[in-house]
C-alpha cells in the first residue's frame, strides 16, 4: 500500500516555496507532510497533500516540474526507540532507504514516517512480518 | 643650497629611471627598427614568394584563388593583397587536418593545437624554420619587456598543445634567460620556484598573473619576489587590470598577442610605451577589414584583424580572418620600433568567448547539452571574480531529467560538468534552473552574458 508523493523541482531563489504553498492554499489543497532536499542552487520539494491529483495538475499548469512518487507511510510507535526498531527491521531486510521524513502530528500514540524505497511492496511486507503497520492514505486524510 | 641638493638628488633619480627607459632592448634591432620602405620591400618580396608557395602546394587555397579568378601573377606586391580570398576558422575546420599544409610531413617537426575541441580544433604545423622564426618573435617580446640573459624567465603558460608555454619557452632560450618551464597550476610550487630561483620575468595569462599576485600577498611573500616584468596574453584584459597587476607585483606588465593559426604568441607584443602591440611585420602582413563586407578599411579604422603569414613554410595562412576587432596605428613609437601597432582586441566579430585563455564557442556548450539530454535553451554567464574568469551555464530542468531523488539530480549535474570540461578544457559551473526561467527572446537568442569589464 503506497501513498502518492508530489516531488517538485525548486530553484533556490527567494519566494519559490511561498509561490507553491500559495498556489496550493488558493486551491484549498491541504498539506500533510513536507520535506525539502537541497543543494546550494536547487532542491527537491516533497509533498504529501490531501488531493495529490488536483495539486499536481495545478502545479503543472503553473509550469512547475514535478513527478509523482509512491512512498510508504509507516506507523512508528511514538516512544523512545520506536524509529530505531523500524529502521533495524528495514536494514535487517537489506532494504535501501532513499530518504525519509515525518508527517505532521500523530494519531493513537503513533507517529507516521514516510519512507521512499525502490520496492514499496517489499517494504510493506517486511514491516508487516515484523508487526509494524503501514498507514493508508485515508488515515492521513488523503482523498 | 639645500634646495639644489634636493634637486640634484631628484634629477639624478629620475634621470636614472629615464636612462633605464631609454635603454630599449631589441632582439633584432635592424629588423625591428627598419624604416617603412625596407619593411614594405621585405613584405612585397615575401608575399609574392609565399603566394606562389601556397598556389603550388595547397590545393585547398588554390581552388579558392581559382574561384576568385586570381593567379599568383596577379599578386605583385602588398597593394595586391586585397585580391586574395580570405581564410576563416571554417576553412581550417574543413581542411582539418592536412588540407592547408604546404610542406611534406617529413619536413614538419611539430604541431600545436587550439584549445577548441570537436569540430573547432585547429592543428598548425611547423618546420624547424617555422619554430625558429616563432621563437624569434617571442624573443623580441621578452627583450621589449626588458629581458636579458641575466633574467630568470618563469613561464606559467600551459605547455603541450597550447602555444603559450612552448612559444615563450623558446623565446626565453633565444634571449638567453634562465628558463623555468613551470606550466600552469600548482600555486605553491610556482611561488616556491619564484622565491628560491628569483624569477624576474613572469609569462602567463593576465588572470593567472592576478591570481599569483593575490597568492603572494596572502602568503606575505612580497619582499621575496624579484619579478620586474610580466608578459601576459592569450586573453583579453583591461588597462585597470594592468594597473592592478603592476601595483600588486611591482612590475611592468606587457601585453602579447598571437594565435595558433599564425604560430602562437609573439605575432605582436608591447614595448616600453605600453600603448599597443607592435606586429612583427617582417613575418605578418596585417589588414583591418569590415567584418560584414570584407572590404579593407583605411588605417586607423576599427575593424576585423586579418593576417597573412609571409614567412611560414608549413602552415602559411593567407588573409586569415582572426575575428578580433581592433585598430592599427603607424604613429611613431618612442621605443624606436617601426612596425605597425595594434590596439588590444576590443571584441570579436563572431560568438567566440575567451575564458581563462581558452576559446569557448556557445555551440560547443550546446552540443554537450543536447548530448546529455538537456534542452537547447541555455544561457552562458561569463564573469571575472577576483581577476579570474568564471563561466556558468544555466540550464533548464526538464521533466525527463527530474527525479524525487536529489542524489540522481546531482549525479546528472556532475556528469554534465565533466562532459563540459571534456569539451571545453576548463571548468564550467552548471546551474539548473526552473523551466521557462531562461528568457526566450523574439529574435536572436541571448546566449551569452559577459559581465567582465574589459
């Protein structure tokens, strides 16, 4: 089970991020998670929003370059060592994590981390075998 | 009384300096100071001979002459030069590698080549006699800068295919200087030799000279440096930059001009007057033409510089269009030399850029971008930061090249940087920008923004 992530190319110049969040806000798109990876000149903005289809078509229309990437939402117990356990399971299975970041807020004592791996289904299976749950888009309020 | 003593001291000091100034040194005084009639006589005789040599040995140029209906008999003197067809960089590319060679390969002993790469490479051939004359020209430049056999000549031009190192190296030998074949790069070693061996003359690009000057100051080596003169060329530099280098290194900085097509550095060089470069007219005939019509312009006009090599054996180019825009003047020079002076090049009549002494064509950058899957919409920004040239290529991101993985983008960027380096021979920074952020112009695209103040 995967969650759609929108990745947008960002040039490192003033107002780029504000432009995007402004466009999303004008179109009533709600952001659930945000992450930026950057170099000195450019970056990649990764977004989980409530309506990925709508958000991506609006951003494309505005001339942004973006790509849709399937990512896995992992339920991480919001206790000391919670993330550590998840990561040791993943590394034990020799799954390479390209990047990860967290979703705003928590639910039922569980935080949600977004994981990007090459094989999302493989990751989901390994986590399930180890009693770690994945989070569906609906649980994050995604349409 | 006291006043007069001061006066005497002052006069003495300035007269010594004046004496130094007046002690203009020449490598071949009789040639360099020959009167105009004599120079013209040499030119007439050599031109006629050279045209015959080319006609007999270079079918490529002969065909051009035939096309224009010109035969060697039509060229009786310099006054007939305008009848000959031009040669351009395109001809050199078309004739690559042997098409303009006028001597059997067994008579050639060397090649040199331009920094230009694929499609633009120029390979020039030399007989031993050609090298000899080329080195004479460089020796004239070194002596005009005050060089003698007492000097330690530190050559930090690149050695190898580039003409800078080999040319000045040979000239330095001819003058009898102790020659340090440093080549470029490795600042620490440059400075160590400069200090330990007491270099007195520095030969390199002006931007490298400025960089070395900064490094000397950073390391506090000013008092251990014995430089007195510098011969700087292979790239455009301003009068302000000259002042800056002169002040920082406490030397006299002289300009030198040349191009691989005509041998290399030493085609023209500055004398003590520092107001332009004397063209070695016993070896080259210079013309100024209108770059659009090809028409020869009267003396003193600004236009494109055209050279005819009248003494080269292996690679004798007739009426080669340099694309450099400048002015020629025959105003009497205080140094005593009689050969015509050219101004610093004021620009180009094509789109070639000279960055860090290296010829860069926007088309080369375009080729790399297309090969690497980038759009042909790009912009080149050239600047000079701390007296050193920088080149940046702005490229638009495309959906195909984009990835959610930053590592993949930076890896792609790196491979583009290395492909550009392989093509241009110098480092060019790549800046990935948002799509459609490079201005689309209505007519001719603005590919190059040159921010250098030259």
